[in-house]
C-alpha cells in the first residue's frame, strides 16, 4: 500500500493505482472526458491535469500512477489554471448549441464547463465544422460537437471486439468516423452514446423527443436474454422514452446490449392490444374484461368438461415472470390438467426427470473473464447473449483459450484457439471424442461409468479434437496450466437440437473429468425461473412439443406468438388452427394469433411488477415503470381472475409480491435458488454417437432481434443489418453438390411444410447443414429449428406459382 | 578528396570544406565511394562489432565506454546515451527491440540523411553493437519517408551487411543474432517522437504514447525497446575503437565528442559540418561561408524550431554545445542552425513555423490540437493586417497553455517559437499590427 | 484485388515483422499500392486492409494520417514543394509561384491534362539543398531555380 495525499487528505492505495482512481476512491472530483474506468487510458483530453508536488508541470491524473508520499493538488491555483485552459481549448471549436442538443442537461462538457469555463470566449477566429456521418439506425451523429476523446473508438475495439470507428486525418482536422459510408454494426453499439461525453453521438430513435430533465428514471430488469441486466427506464407522460443501463458490475457492468436498449420501441408499437377481444363468427370484437374472462373461462370449462381436463394445453413464454409462471401452472393443475410448459424451442425432452435440479449456467457471470479455458457448444454467443459475449472476449484478452463446437462458424470477434464446425448431430460425436481424449490425458478413463467407457471404445479421436481436448486440460503453447479454470457452456443451438440430451450428458461428463464449471446458457429472461417453478408437464402431462404434435382442443397461451416462438412453426400453426378454443394472454395483436378465440391484453414488463431468475440464478424483482396501456392488465392479475372465474381455490393474491411470497414460501429466495440449481444428472441416459441423418440438417437460429414479441416490433432494430431477408444458406461444397448458384430459388421442405427462398453460399455453415433462420413469416411453413430438411432447386416460375398458392391459402 | 558531394539526382554538389571538421559519423567522406562496404571496412569498419562479439565482451563494459564518452542523444533531447542503454531490462523472456530514429523532420535538420547517404555501414555497425550490448534480437531503422532515395540506399546497405555476415543469425559463429530492417514513415513530423515512431512501426497512426511506461519496458509490439538517433548509433563504433575518453576529449564539459551541425538558411554554403562540440558559433558560421549576399546576421534558430530563436547579439558569443547554448538562452537541439539575415520578417517567419506545428499536430491532446490552430490563425490574421495589440498577449498566453500540457513534446515545441519570437522581436510584431505591413520588407 | 507484383512486395515487407503483427506492414502496403495505382481510392485501402486482415477503418486511419498518402487523384506527377522555414528563407515562394503559373494550378489541384498536381510540403529533411521539391514521393530535386524547374518539367513531360 502507498500512502499519498490528495488535497491534504491522506489516503492509502494499492501499487499501480492512478491518481484519478485514488481521487475517486477518496471522493475528490477530478474533471475528465477521455478517461473511462472500463477502457484503456488515452490521456488525450487533458482535462484531468492536476498539480503534483515536485513536478514542474501538471500531470494527467488518469495516466499517472501514484508513488509513495505523493502530494497531489486537484484544486490548487496551478491545477485549476491548467484545467481552465484545457476547458477553453475544448470550447473554442465547440458549437455551443446546447439549446438544440439532445445531450443538454446530461452533458459532461456542459457540466464541466459550468465549473471551469469562462463566461466569454477569447477565440474570435472561424470555428471548425465537421460533417455528420450516417452510422446506422440507432445512433445520431453531430460531429461538430465531438471533442475527439476517442471513447467510442476504444469501446468498439476493446469491448465490442471490432474497430468500427476510427479517428481519421490528423491535428485539428482529425475526425471520428466509420469506414466510408459504413454503419456501426456492433450489437453493443448503443453504449457509445452513453460513453460520449458530449452530444456528438446521441440516441437516434429518441432524438428530439424529450429533454433529459423531463424524464423520470425508474429501475427495471432487461427481459430479452437471461443475463438479468439492470436497466433504467426513462419515462415521460407514462410512456417509455428510452432505456439505459443501470450499473451492475457483476452482471452488465455499465453496458447494455442494443437489443435491451432499443427494444422499448416495441412497447409503443401500434400492434399493442389495448382492449380484450373475442372472435365472434370469425370477426374480432372488442369487449370488456368481465365478458372476455367469463367467455374464456366458459370455453375452457366446457371443453375440459366435455373432453377431459387433458384437452387443455398451456404454452408459456420463458420471458414471463416467475409470478405469472407460477399462477398459470397452478391454474392448469387446478383444472386437473398436467399440460403446461415453457420450453417452446426445445425438441428433445429425454432429460426430463433425469436431473437433480434446475439447470443453469453453473457459475457466475463475472467468473467468465477469469476462466483459462472455455468450450462453447452450439452457441452463436453474440446473437444469443450479446453482453455475455463481451465477458468471454475479456477472458480471451486475458489469455484464455476459446474452443468452439458449432454448426456455424460465426465470428465471435475474439480469438478462437480451436473450432470444429459440424452438423448438430455430429456435435455429439465430437464431444465423445473430446471426452475420450481428455480421459486419456487426465488418466481418468477408469473413473467413467462403464456405460460411457464402453461407448468411448468405439470412438475414433481426430487430431483437431485431440488438440481441443489438450487445450481443455490446460496444455498450452508455452505454458501448461496445472489447474486451469475451465468453463463449458451449451448455447441456444444445442438447447434446441434433437440430440440435446447427448450433448448435455457428454458435456457434463467432460466437465466432470476436467473439473470444469459450466452448464447451459438459457435463452430467455426467466427460463431458469420457469424450470425452478416447474412450469413443466406434470408426470402425466404433455410437454410443449407433444401438446402441438397431438393437438389439444383448447390452448391457453401466455405471452407468445405460437408460430414465431415455438420450435416447430408449422406444427404450432396447425395446432392453433385445429383447436376449438385458444385463449391468448398477449400484449400484441398478431397475425400469429389469428386462430385465437379470446385475446386478453396483458402488460409487458414495463407495465407490471414481477420477478425474473437469470442464468446465474439471480432472482430479481422489478416494478412497473409506467401504467398499463389502455385496458391492459398485469398477467398475474389476469391469471388470478381467470382462475377465480374458473372457480379455482387459492388464487386470492392482492399483489405480485404476495404471489412471490407464496412461491418462496418463507424461504429466502437466494437459498431457494441455491438448493435447487443443479446441473448434475441422477442417472445416465443412453447415448448414441453415430446418428446419421440421411440428408441435410437445418440450422434454424432465432435472429437476436426476433427473439420475442417485444423486440420483434422495435422499428429501429428492424432497420439494422441484422434484420436480413430470409435466405437459404449453404456451404459452397453443398452448393456445388446441389448444382446451385447464388440467387437460385430453392424449395425447402421440413416434415410436410415447405417454403421457397433464394439461396446463398456461406462458408460459415457446416457442410451438411442448411441455414434458414427462424421466427419469420417467410419460414412459417417449416419445422424444427435443428431438424432434418431437404432442398430442391426450382425455377423462378415454379417459385412464383408456389408463392401465389401460399398467398391464396393464407387468404 | 576534400569536398562533400551531394549525390542527389540533378543537384549541384555542396562544396563543403572538410577542413576544420572532425569526421566521425561521416568519416568515409575522406574516401571515394564513401557509402560502400569496402570503403567502410578499409577504415576498420565492423571490427569493433567482431571484437565485442567474438571476445564476448561484457555489456556493462560497452555501456561504461558509452557513458564515458559523454555522448548525448543526437536527436535533439540530449539524453545521455549510456544511461538510456542502462534502462533496458537485462533479462527478458522474449524478443527485445532496437530502433533507430531516422525520421528527420525537424525543419533545418538534415544530418542523418547524409549519414545514410555516405556512411550507412557505420550506422549498421553502431546498431549491431547496441543490439549485442542490450540483447536486442531485432532492429528497425525508421527512415523519414520524404528521403526515399536514402531509404533505398539503406536497404541496399543492409543487403550487403547481411551477405557479409554482419547482421543475421549466429554472427561470427556465435549465438548472437541480430536482424535489422529498414522501415519508413510517410509524411508525419510527429513520428520523430519515439513513441509515435513505435506506433508507426506497428502500422498505426503516429500518435505518441503516454509515458510511463517508457519504451525500455513497453516499446515495439509491447516489448522492451531502445530507441536512439541515427547520429548517436553512428558514433558508437568510433567510441569503441578509440575509447570513450577520446570521444569525450573532443568536446567540452557536458558535451562529449564532435557533432554534425546542419546549417541552412541565409548562409553561402548550407550543409552539414561535423565539428567538435564547443566550437564558437562564429567559427561554424565562417565554415558555412558566412551570411549570404554580404548581409548582416539577424537571428539564428540553433537547434530546429523547437528551440528558441536567438537574436544575433545572443548567438554571436555562444559556443556550440549543450551548456553554451543553454547559457545563451536557447538549446542545442539536433544542431540544426537556421540562419536568418537582416531582411527576414520575423512575423511571416513565425507564421510559417506556427503553420507547421498546426499542420503536424497529431490531434490527440486537446491543447495542441486546438491551440496550434488558434495560434496560427491569430498570426495569420496579423499578417493580413487585422492584428490587435492584445493578440500578442493572447498568443503568449495560449502558447503557455499548450506548453507542458500534452502527452509529447510537440506542444512545447509549438509554443517555443511563438514565445521566443515575440520575446526577442516584439517591436516587429507591434509594427505589423499598427501598420498592417512588415517592418522589414514593407509588404 | 491486389496485383501479383504488389503482393510480392507486401510479402517482402511482412518478413520484417512477427507473424502475428500483419498490421505493421500497412505503411508499406499502402505505399506500394499507391505507387502502383497513382493514389489510394477507397477500394485500394480496403484491398490493403483485407490482405493484411485488419479493419478497413484502421487502414483508413493510417492513409489519412500520413500526408504522403493521397486519398484523392494526383495526376501523373505529384510535385510537392517544401515551403518550410529553411526553404522559405531561400525563396521557395518564387518556386511555388513559378510552378503555379507554369502549370496553371494551385496547391491541391490537378492540371487539366491530368499530368501534374501541386502540393505544399512540410520539411523533407534535406534543407541544405533548399529550395527543393519532390516528385511522386520518390525523387528529390534540390537547389531549385525557376530555370531548373522548367528543365525538370520538360523532362517529366
């Protein structure tokens, strides 16, 4: 520890601490623009100059490490003179257009200028003008305001993983820009708005819609992935105007993904359902709550009475709250029915009943960056959990070796040590190879259960898998780690694969052999919570897939658009078509709910209170930040009244908090989670490693801005480059094998459903795979996200005929 | 052979008299074909390298000789070379780098160009000796992009040295390896600053790094790196051949050796003069043929524009060494004398210099990026007849606010001419402001 | 697409650096491509970036920072006249005026026949030969007089 003095106040700090960090620790405010605790030190703005005893000139507090006995003066005459002179320089070319600047009221430059600026300017020469750049639909630029602090450049390079902005030119002519006419495409791009200390980069959708002082700031939890990022929702006149990160070091640090930042535009979508509706002779009619609920309850009752309680199926969004999940489960069970499930994008349910507890990520989010070896299985991490990808990036920057096994060779914007790109089915074999290679490397083969040992005997380990295994046990190019910290994670593509059970079991075994942490990276905000609550079929019930395969007479839908949110779009669609009654609790009117019978308008997360459980098992409650729109009601309330209307007992909750109390039943929520989160398996399932599909296998990712009903209605996100027209993408070798060239029309068929799409070669797709993204109206005819698929080249005329037939069928 | 011929295509030869010079870095000029390997070898070239390497002379012994020589960094900062060498970590797991700074862009400085033109092998040997001493495995000579011919000459000399076994792997049959490469700038004054130069070697913009960490711990590709000026490296073989003391004895206290002085501007014979440190200015001026056209001396910038201008009265009694010029109110810098005769308008001259710093500021630090443009515009306005008396105080104030407030010394360099020109020639500035025209040329 | 000759030259430059430091060769690579194509278009800069495997913007930063790179067309001969102090003291102004009159162009302009472009240069580190100019970044002409400039222009044409 070093003893130093700042403005006469003594403080002890660690070796290597900079003056600015020491001052921050002491609560001494030093003005700054370029310095940011999460970015590399640039020391270019010079605003943080301070006087240090025995130094002839002022030193930048951000870049100067303290030394024993250092006496620092941040407010001395010399320090203030230096700071004032820097302020003067910063302002000479600044337009001083605060009245028309969106940053006004929350501008670092404005704030610091009040403290350090002069009332008038000595600069009488011409001011610099810098042309604005169009860097995409999310960020507005007013580059004349830029003070060249380069925070944005450093963020995209260091945190985003890809240098998309740069400072071109030099001297006074230096300006921040993207490469000629390119947009900034980082899925974390919005953070540069927060980082910009002036009004050069502002929020494009929010532009000119409110002044910062008119906004009320309310805390909430981000609902589009399972990280549980902390957000601050900014509200004006009961409308969500924008969303910003709320600092939480152990989860989202001070960042937010673009999905979580800009999805709010979907909350204000014209699609919002504002009043209950009942379909009457094929026509939607608005109605009041009482009528709607009585109608819904009557229908459910009639059908269950006539066909048995088993005739009902409840499909629940994993983005719904724990309270909502609990109530719908209780409601369905109350009717004597076991058909309830949240796992809408899963095909493989063979692990049901085989686990000890609730599967989770197996470690904390902030442990990732400390890992030495990482294995990601079936995950397009930037698409699935954009901010989590940044944690992995930090690990790699810290020297971790990243291995990837996936059907897609997507660039994670970090160095990959080893990668194996194979079909989803072949992932199983690769994992078995790794297990075999590792057990040999660890000399642990005898410790494996005999079932596995036998299985591994038939496995042939290939050199690239061997290399991956060596990395995972800690062998390195220069240094071998004796006890490496290893993390093994299964992503969305693994979770929806038909061989998920094998992948999970082998990953568990590999984890056991290597002492790795890890588990699954659940897709949605409350996937873990739903599992923990058991929003899953009772022993006699049907899981989500079965409910569609064997259509039910009645469905109760919570917060979903069936054909967009379910694994098998075609199946979901036909099941809804065939049902006698579909009661949908939804925030949106949707084409996907055309076959519903009753639409009950529920409040999205901003208009209700509730609780999510994140991938790391964190239980986080939030309150409504605005009043429900129109006649919308919180879903917990709707479910409660529906249960009451159905005559069920035990639903007398007055608030979501009461539901929460009931869920945890007096236990401390964290203890509740602790005792139930567990990735271990009770018993080994049968593993078949040589699954060969006769044909091709689909890789049907859900694009990040299509993940759920809110985000898919955010216009700004739809305008980004991630919202691409649906294509069939094939490895160039497959293109040749099927005699295809780019732009050819292809008839794609899964099960009995088909669609027609143009084809494009894509070397990032594993041979044997067909990449067709899901959750889009163009692919509604298709089946499983990771299922068998066939393709056939057709002519443009045939394609036109197909499409016109499709149109007819829809009308 | 008594004249120094410029070999530049289509240029008249510079008739620089070698009499009175102490040729060390340009010692091959006494010979025909000065740049060839044979010439250098004839003068004992590469023998010191061979001696050190084959006799496994200890690094500390070499460093002691360099310390003894009193050699100070010839790039302008004047930091003792031997001391700088001692900062390099002795033991390091990985490649250490050696960098030669031939990014000669300080106006009025053109000495390193002649070293490459006329004696490239002495530079190569100097670098190889430094590499041996410091344990550097790889070296780069970063050459000013504008002197393209010299870049090609150096590449050719490297090929010769490589073929002759003076650089490369297992030199002289030992385990000593040293790979040396030529790299180039492409038009950025700032890359003469050592950390900007390092950034540039890495293929980035030449924006200086904040120090600490210094290059000795975090240099090229983040590895320990020692950077010296061309002339400094080229002095090393002579120092080891004749001993540090012999070098020190050539000069005066605090300024060992001889040094190349680049003399430009209003003299009869502009060119490089390698003379002993401590030579009276008047003697050096006489060697350069005196003031041209029989005119009177008005002022001299003694070490490039980042050193303060000296009126004739101040420099005429000065000696050409670190202490001598410091006592006289300026500094030696890179030894680049820009001589101005009585017809020179100091306002217009300052305008050109301030334009230079405005143009060459890298744009990283606020005071330099914003301040150099401000200064230039005010001076330009004065030369356009729109000056105000208070502009002079403003210029002084703004310059003081740039100086000492930036990552690198360019901020200080940009302030120096403004402060010293106004200090020594204030009446000329006032005249220009009052009359809207120059006191000297009436325009 | 880079030409085979350009690739060969860039590959030579790459031998100077560690294998994982391809960006280091960007200075040379841009120079090589500029020499071959006359100037650096967006396409040229992207080509270089792609070959070295660095972001486009990183190559653009370098191309716009160093002023011997030309991101606008410069005609067949780019003449850069130094006007810095040592050259100025030896009347580089007269050389500039002479060139401007003779070629009918100002600084940063290209003559109508596409032959010449005039640039104002900063110190080239050859002040002993002032006034001076450089043609196409490669050939330096020193001790200039208007007559000598005429001779050089004639030779270039």
